C-alpha cells in the first residue's frame, strides 16, 4: 500500500450520527416486552459469612418475581482455550453472587421485580446476618508479620511457572497450566523493620522473581545510586456507562445486551460464566460507554440478569448504579515500589533492583505487579536488573486491567527516580531518557525458555519521539523559566516516557463484495469509543479499491455473522485487526484477479484492483467489482465463500458459511510473519504552575508524541493519545480510592469522592504528534496506542511538579495540594507514604 | 414505646446508641408523681408522732448526752454538697438540651463528671477509713425495721426498732443513688475517650460497637434514673418533718432531743468509745 | 434489614404555590416533612434511602421565594433564587461582588442553574461517614467515625469541633456572613430575623443540625444591608478539582479603608468548622493597620491560633494561614497563566 | 448507512414462539404505566390539601405535549427514558456528578436525574432527540461533532451537546476557555476533553454561521 487513500485519513465513523442524535442504543436503552428489573443486595462487610438468610418477607412483596442467590449459580467449570490448553477452574476465583463475601459491596443476591422500587423495597425486607471474618484493605498490613489475610487460605496466589513459551507470540500448545492456589506469606520482622521510615521493606524471597545481568557490578560502577519508595493509586475505571445488562432467553438461546470492549470474544465469557454452549449465546453490544479494560469481555456480573431471566421467565434489566459500579466495576491495582537504581555519570542506568507490592483485590491474580518489572526493563533498558514482586490479596473491590495495566504503574514508580537522578547528575531530563531509551529490536523482560533468551520488540523509535517532542514543546525555552517565582506561583516542566504492548496476531478478517458493488464488512470488534470497530476495516476497503461511502460495517451483534476477533484490550486491536483486514483484503484481491483472468484472459498477476474495478495493469480491460461479485456467485467455491480457508477459526467459519453465496468473499487469517513483540511508546511533556501558598497547581500545557507506527485514523489516534494521557494525568492530580481501615469499607464510592478529572482540570492546552515511522513487522505498519499515553501523561505532570518544587515533596501519587502544602511547610514529604487508600 | 434507640454501624449491624429520651420524661414524670402522691398522703393521712413526753423521759434519762450531737463531719458535708453541685450540673447539662435549651454542654458535663467521680472516690475512702462504713448499708437485718417503718407510716403505733444513724429510707436511697451514680460515673469515664479532653487520647474504638452501645444505654438509664432520684431527694430535703436532717447536712449537728426522738441510741451510740460499732 | 442505596422510595409530594401554603403544610406534617428547594442535597439523602420522609414539600412553585429586590441600598434575595440568578444580578455584581464570586464557584453550571441560595447556605455537611448512612453523632448516634485513629478526615474540621468533626461545605455562607446578611425565617408562628453569623450552629450546641432552622420553619429570604456595598472584597475557594468539589477551605473578606489603613473588616472562613467562622480576633488585630505584607502575616498567624489538626487535615492550618493572608493582601501576588 | 445498522436487533428476526415479542426499537413510546414503578397509587390523593399534585400530567418535550403518568418521586431522566422512550438522555451517576443526563428546561441546562418531573410541568424540555430539525438536518452543534469526530464512547455526548447548546444561548461567541467553563458540569471518562472542546467550538462556529 504505497499511497493511501483511506489509511491515514480522517473520516466520519459510521456510528457517529446515531451517537450525536441520541439514537445509539447502549445496554440500558433496550426494552423488551414483559421486562422486569433486578436490584442487588451487596455485602456491607469486607469479609464475612452469611449465617442467616430469610427471603420470605421479600418474596411476599407484590411484584417480586424471583430472587437469585449464590446457590443458583453454576459451579466453576474447566475451560479449553484457543491453544487447546485445558484451563482448570479456579475454585477460589470470582463469582457473581456469594455467601462468603470477600469485599464490601460484593453482590450477595439479586431480586427481580416488576419495577425497580419494588425490587429495592423487597431488598430492604430481606433478613440477613453475617459472621464477620478477618479482613485487610492494605497489602502491607497483610504482609506485616502476624498481619491478617484477606482470604481464609492466605494472601497471595501461588502460580507455578508456566511451560516455556515459544518465541514470537505464536503461543503454541504448551502443557496445561496448573491450578493456581492461595497461600500465605509475611515479611520477617527484620525485613519489616524498614517500614517505619516510610520505606517499602523488601521481601528477599518474593513469589515473582527474575533477573539478568550482573547487578552488583552495575551498582559498583554507578556514579549515583538512588534508593526510592514510591506509591501509585488504586483507581476505578469508572466508565461513564455502568455495567448494566439486559438479558432474556428464547428457544434455549440467551440474548445478552451489554457493554463490552470485544463483541466476538464476549460470547466465550458468557458461555463460561453461565455454563451454556457458545452456539447458544447472542451478545448485542452496538455501543459501549467506555471500558478502559474493565469490560474486555463484558463482565461477570452479567450472569445475574441472565440467570434471573431464566428463573423468572422474563427479560431482566439490571441497571447498575454508580455506587454499585464502584464495587463491581473493576479498578487498577495500586503498586508500592522500592527502586534501587544505579546511574553512570552520563545518566545511563547500570543496575535496577526493583521490588513491587501490588494490591490485587480479592480474586484472580492481576498482571500489574509483574508488568512493573517487565515494562521498566523495556522502557529504560537497564544494563542489569533484578525484579521481585508480590501481588497481595486484599478485601477491596476486584481489580482488572486498566489502560496500560502495570505499565502505568511502572512509569509512575520509575519516572520520579529518573527525574531525581537527572537533577542530581546535572543532566537534562530529555537527555537522560534518550540515553536510556530502547532502540530498534530492543530486548526486555526476563530470560525465558530453555535457552534463557529475552524477548525483544519489533521496533522502537523513542529517541525520535523525544527529539520531536522537545522541539515541538520548545523544551529548552520552557526549561529556562522553570523554577522562577511569580508572586506565589512557580513553574516547572516535566518529561516522561512510557510503553506498552501494542498488538497481537492471528485473527480473521471477513467481508463480502456484493453485486451492488458495495463492500459489506463484518466486524467482531467492540465499539467502545476507540473507533477501531470501523478504522481497521479501512485497510480492506483500500486494498479492494472501494470508497468508504460504499462500505457498510456490521458490528455489535454476534448473531450477525462476525469473524473471530481479538480482545479489544491491551491496545491489540488496530495491530491485530488491520493485519486480519489486510489478509481478507489480499484474499479478495487475489480472487478478483483470478476472476478477471478467467473472464478477460491472461494471468491473475496481470491484473490490479483499484477504484472499484479489477483491470489489466497500466489500464486496459477490466470489470467492475459489482460485476466481479456476481461472477463470484456464479463461480461459487472459494469465490463466494462456499469453500473456506482451512486455518480460519471455527467462529469465523460459521459466520462465513452463513454469508456464503452473497457475493465475493474476502476471508483470511492473519498469518503474516511477526518478528518480535509489538510495543508502542509515548514521550509526554508537561508544564505546570503551582501556587505555593495553597498547593494548588494548574497544568498549562501538555504534549504527547507517540511512536505508534502508521496512523490509520488521525483523529482517533489523537483522541486516544490525549484521552489516555488525561486518564494518566488523573492519577497524578487526584483520582484515588479511600477506605476506612477499621471497618474495611469504601468512603469514596462516587465521582465527587474519587475525583476523576473534569474539563477544567485538563491542561489549558493539549497537543499530540506521532513520529510517523511504520512498524516493520506488520503489513500496514500500525501499532496500538490505547495504553502508553497513560504513564507518560501521569509522569510528565509528576515530574513537572517536582521540577518546580524540588525532590522532597511527594512519595506517592496522586499529588494533592495538601501533600504539597505540608511538605513545603515541613521541608520534607509528610504524607504517610505507605498507607493504602488514604 | 421504645426504651432504647438503635442505629446502624458501617457493617449494617444494628447497634444500641442511646436510651430513649422518652425515658427521661418518664423519670421526670415518675419523680414528680411520687412527690405529689407522697405529699398528698402526708397531708391527708394521720401519722404517728412520738409523744413528746416519751422523748422528755429519754432526755431526762440521758443527762450526759451533749446538747448537740455531730451527725455529719465537715468532710462528709463538703463531699455531699460538692457531689450535689456536680450532680445538678450533670443533670442540667445532660437534659436541658434534650428539652430544647441548646448550648455547648459537653465540656461542663465531663468536668462536672470528673468532680463527681473525684468526690465519690473521696467519699469511699473517707467512709471506709474514717466513718462507720457499714452504717449506711441495708441488709436482711433491716427487715424488722422496714416492717415497723411501713406500719408506722400507715399510722400504727408500733414498738420496735428506731433507726440507727441513718434512717432506713436514707439508706435505701443511698443504695439507689449509689447504683445509679456509679453506673453513670463508670460508663462516663469510658465515654470520655470519645470526646476531646486534655486527659485522654481519643479512641472511639476502645470497645466494640456492641459494648459501646451497652455503655451508652447504661449511662442513659442511670442518668434518667438520677433525675427521679434527685427529685425525690430534693423533695424530702425540703419537707418540714425532714428539715432537721437537712439542717444537719448544713451545720453538721442535731440536737440531743432530735437524736433521741429519731434514733435508737443502741444502734447509733454517740457516747461509746466504739464509733464503728455495727448496727 | 438489608441496605440498598438506590431508587428513591415513594413519598407524598406537595407543591405549594405560596409561602403560607408551604407553612401550612409544614405545620401539618411536622417532622415527617422534607423541604426541597433545588433538591441537590435532598436527592442524595432520598436516593440513598437514608432519610425517609413520608412527605416532600417542593418549593419550586413558590414564586414569592424567588427573585432579588433592591431594598434600602441593599438587597433582599428570595431564598429560592438560583445561584446563577444571584451571580448574574447586576447589583450583586456591582456592589456585592463577594457574593457573586462565591456563587460562581459553587459546584457546576447545571447545579448553579438549579441550586438555590437558601439551599446552599442550609445544606447539610458532606462528611462521608455521615453521608454513608451510619449512625454517627450527627445522625443521632454516639460516635464520630471521622475522628478515630484510622479515620480518613482530610476534609474535616480544624476548629470548633465537638465530638463531630464535620464542616460546613457552603461557598455562599461565608460571603453572606461577611456581608452582615440577615436571614428571614418564617413559620406558622410568625417571622424571625437572624444574623447570618448566628444562623449557623456548631456541634457543641446542636450536633444534629447545621443551622438554627427548626422543624416547621422556612428560610424565606436573605437580606443584604448596604453596609458593605462597594467595599474591597476577596473570595477564594480552595478545592481539589475545579468543578463540583466542595471547598477544602474558603475565605471571604470585606474591607473598607480609610486612606491606607483598614478601617473596618469582616473576615470569614468556611470548611474549617461546622459553621462559617468570623475571625473576630483577626479583624480586631488588623483594624487601623495598613494593608501590607506584615499585616497579612499577622492576620494569618492569629487566624490559626487554637486550630487542632486531625490525622489527615494538618494541611488546613498552613492553608488557612495563607488564605487569610491573601484575603488581607488581596491575592497571591501574580496571576495564573493560562 | 448508519440508520440501518443502528438498531441492533430488529424484532422480525426474533422468533415469537417464546415470551419475547422483540426488543422495542429506538424512540418508541413505552406503555404509559411505565417500567420503573408500579402504577398503583401509594398514597390516596388529597385534593383538599394545598399544593397536592396529580399523577397524570402534560409535559412539553421537544415541542410536543405529551401526557404521562408520573409518580411523585419520579425524576425527569426516568420519565424521559422509561416513559417517553427518549433514551438519548443517559444516566451516568444519577447524582448530579457527571452531566450525562443534561437536558434543557426552558433553555437552561439541567441535570434531569436531579429534577422531579412534577417541577417541570409547563416548561419546555428539549432532549438530544429534539436537536435535529424535523427533516433530519443536524443541529449546528451536532454537526460540529461530526466535523471533528468528537467524543469517543459518546455516553457523555448527549449531555455535552445539551450543555453546549444551552451555554451558547447565553454566550454565542465564546473563547475556548469560556466554553470549557460553560460546559464544565459534564464529565467525560474517556477524558477526550480536548477533542470535545474542539468539536464544540466548531459547533459554536456552525451555529453562528447558520
């Protein structure tokens, strides 16, 4: 695709008019005849056992149709994944309803009634008693010698080492992973003694542990060694649309109207949670009001209306309230890290010894803790590194991946240390990041596999991003005025770098060119605001030469023949699905050429496809796509989808089979080579102004420069870069959880307590740019961008604050005016650094 | 009518919070009703009065008795009045806001509570080592006295026991106020860990929610009980036939005649060298 | 009984059209009645199912409670006048800018379009323990969950706490106290007028109420005398987010000068205690002094005397010192760049 | 092409053998008995009491008078969404903290989650469905969103649109900073504020030109 007609161009996405007129239907906007309403009874205790439950008074309320309790749920079942591995059921994993709640707010039961007020009134009539069990909401409190455990069995997951993975993301059939189990672990008294000074104690034998290089030599050769503790906040995803669901059963099929990030893949989630064959699951999710990782395949809570609907024999709408969303809506694990970092006098990191403790919540182990190590190793390329970590179970709401999971925390742990080192060494902040930046096929993470080889990326253009950013931001000019006082105001500038995974491989593309000359694209991608639901398919349209006006995208309903599609999480989609779209486009192009050669003579290679035609290269005989589509139907076989490639997923196969015979089918699996792991990078630049009398600060300006390969849709990329930057900035300026430790209950459970940034907290000026260098390992050159802006946004602001005020102001994020004020007053950081959720 | 008030703790558990203020009104009402009933009875019914000739005889028989007999030492009187003042401050600061007179009352209340506590501690020590400790208590031995007292009150002329130093009514009252007062004081001392004072570091989590509930209700029950008891006490203090006792609490002594008239010299020996003799 | 914080339970609704009808209803339903003006405080309580009135008296139809009248060189503002109307009123802008600035900093535009000035000054505290529906002192219980060894009390009181450490969250209240406003209160028994300063009460006096309004009473109007018209004003609200958030502290001052020296001053701080506090000691100390850095420093130092921090709100002491300084000095010196 | 793909599940595709007659398509008026509350009266009417209210009221929504049965405790957002089928107005928090439910009441942006429906009798209510012209021509502010590909998930969009349209009535030619203040009562969790402001500034420009 030498010159692009669609790729790289702005356009109006096919969902926008419906959105702007209010016709777009999100889960709560659907109505079904006879629909009844569900409300939840949540646990008021952080850990308890239900000892008495009397539903009689609630069932006697006129209008109450059914009550669903934990006893009605199917048992956790084993599953087989895409690679054919048997995944044993986690018997201590998350369940939608329970009689032994492990966090305040966990649903105990649900009441369905003719209307919401009846359901709510009925809940108030339920007699329920709990036996309180030991609980803990602070991971360090649980790791303290003699500290309480969040789960009866212990406080962390022991997950035996997985079988060696093949290089290059191919996956491959490994042995079946063992069942994870909960165990208990505490610091020794000697280890924990350090906590007194607000330093994170280090656990010598942590469950997650790896290293490479000669750490001791790295520290010995260092010109500067810093040993810092930093703490990142726990934050709710707080999608504006809560995880409301409407569901009903019909002819043994279940119809689930929900918000999800990944339409096609949610079928498997529903199937597993409800215990029903995937063929009997229909997911309808045309519009999703935000996900940020919290709705990757819908949410486990969807089983509640699904099973209630079965029990009550009526469609059930479960509107989830904002407070309920705080509890069941997922959050980012906060990480406290201890980083001992050695720097050469040029600023190169010679050694990094990192220990991370993350707050895992009560259920399945989150990858954030481990990612702090892996991402740090990629972003700063330490010459030698040791990582140790533990993800501690607590009685707080379940965590889930949130935009740049673990990567955002990695940046927040490391960036303040690097900024401090640059100040101590007298090195420019941009320069120190440049010298440590990954270049080309940079290695990262632990040595793995029988040959102990480290993984590497497909490409990295961080230095280019830093250079472009410094120029656009007028870094040197701004740096010169940083620290200058104007009345009670002082300015500071900050730069930060950040990275994350940016794409997977191996999925399918599917479309049909019909005899009306139009291109009908089937999209299994979720529509949660990233625009990838249509952006990816622009690649197919461009390859077969169809103008966008003649493309119709079908999405958001798994009954409508969608292809097997990646999870829209971890910035996979634009990479994975442009590859799949490319494969399908190439398949159609090949078929078009073959049809032309058949009808018009010559070899297929003599033909090219463009401008709605297939024609002899250099002009000459050809036919319209409309005509070719009709010919494809006439020819049958592979041309119209009656014969399908062997390697496509069975999900795609079923959809393609249903569409066969309607026109020329483009269908294909992404089998393109892919040497390395795709990662995107962002360099963020911020200037802040702080009032030292109130501690209040404003962000004057923010710039993010992204290394994302080829840009498919500039406005969407810009929105992702700045939107995710703001999400990160929220972590720097105020968003957090607050828990009362005595009772283990949430105090901040609404927007005005959790404080997601408002439009007036955003920088007065925001800009974005990309380095515009395609990734060499993917046909369109595009990588994902949803994740890395988060850490860059957060840390550019953190670094700008410390640039203005000095190093000893904060040791945790978010940085709020109280921290600034008391630190300036006392001349040292004063806010309790290690206490969780304050 | 609910006698206690319930609330919810952060775990949604029902916890006791306070005694219901309706009990205050009940106690106030009961105190006043007792006053009216007793006053009416005293007005309307006949009472036995010891014939003065009998007292004359006794006085003649005991010429060596001093004219004034000390009934309450200075220390005992000081204690009583300090305690009374503290009690009034406590009751008014506790219950004026309940009846609608709003003012900052907590500091006055706990300071008065400390004064009361101090005076009670003093009183216990003083009574144990310097006074006839057992003279104030009631026990099974008092049943004949009680019987006689009741019959006398009903107008019958009953021979038999007269009171020792403290008439039975006094002693019963002391018992009641001791129970109520010590309950209020003991719970009040713990409750001070829930308010800001210079004496304790605040720790509202000293007890479990349930224990605190019982503590507050006990304090409340004792408090409203004291309302009735104090009303009764004040009433008797100003009744004409008890005025001689009230005066003794002010001046410390009673006359020989009063002594002989109201007390059983055998049970309150003012002349022996054995002041701690038991009744 | 299980707890659920969603879906307003049923109540009987009355929408009287006149003050007298409203008072009749209030008198009839007594403590079962809930008075709703803008409703922004009310809905939280009702939707969370914590307060359960059987009757709601909605004042939105009482035209007599709305509007701003000029009166003896001052103003009479109907209690149900919205904050937007207050902030946009020309006389408020010209003569009592302090109130305009305070009203403009409340919450968000939509809330200002609906929230009333009467509601803004009479709103309940936002202490998150109290608002969670737990039976604390303010809710009739025997504990302050916000003042315990483990409590999170960053937003709570540094002054005048008495068992309860909640603060008054109003932005317009300190401005009204500084302007010597008078609160017109009516009930079936008649009318009484209370000085703004005395309208608010702390927990020492009544731990369950924020104002002197008794059941059956209605705040009908707020009168602003001409006393401070055209004075030098300073209002500052310090909060976390620039929209929605309640003040961590706010300060209002009105100053009249005689030449270079401060002739009269009213200085009020809110969110430091359960009621807006007029800083009489500071006022007395700065009268007769020139408006300069030294006077400002003095004011700041005096202001925080006696302040008692809790575990997480120690920052309010330097913050209060500094905003009081700024209220004398007239800002932080240097404006925000943007 | 949007219209065809917008409505997810067309009723005729669903077999009617079972209990579902289909999912009601966009904009349809749902039974006036309402979904969220039982229709039986919880209290007897007290016609004699001053200020007592009737349940059956008339609302002027998007230029039309609509008769609707409204419970005493019902909020405007609920009436619009569940009684009048106007689901373009979203509920994000139900507590005046996000702005997704913003509608115009007599041209003033209000949080419909925090307005009792009974208080807006006789007032003109405009929702996002009422912005475009009868012929489908988009409102200039809506067009601004199309022009700039504003918003991401768009759950906040209708609230932002209504807040902007309301604000522009008081200040048709705002600076970017003024507009940000004017629509600051709306939260976007995709945090796409920069692009939203760009789209809304474009909308303001469109409106001035219109």
